[in-house]
């Protein structure tokens, strides 16, 4: 049974940083491209960043302007998202899942709130 457990969210002031983590189990993580998604209130879920199974290839949505970094540890079955220079527009619930293809069942996500 696939499980995706996101953690690391919280309340942060504008300009602050957070490091999100996703613990994956129930599938062969080391050969699966992974992505981080977010869903803001009243908006559809969107892909924020993706990383290939090797970790060599990454993708970021244009709006991030280099503020986020995705990485993975195939030995620990984890994918992380380092978020810097956070803005109120980054407020959302963040999820991890496949980078491409039919997604697994979504986890509960982790809430990120950027507010002064």
C-alpha cells in the first residue's frame, strides 16, 4: 500500500524558510520520479517542482524564481523541498506524489502559511 507522508510545514514570516519532507513507502521509490505540489485555498492543485528518479533532472514552475530546491534520498525513500524567501502567495497545502503519470492516492499534505 502506497503511503506518502508530508511534514515540515508551519507558519513563517515573509522572507523566511521552510524545509518540507516526504516519506514514501509501498512502491519502488528509487525508480520513480517525484514531485511537490501545492493547493492554495480556492485554487487547483499545481505542480511546484519535480525530480527524476536519479535526481539528476529537476523541474521548477516559473513562478518560483529559484527560491525552492527539490532533492531526494533514495536510500531513505524521502524527497524534500527547501523553500527560501517565502512569500504570502506560497501559502498552501503542499503534497508530494509522482512527477508524471497517474498519481498515487494523495497524502494529507503539510500546511505552509506565510504571513506577517
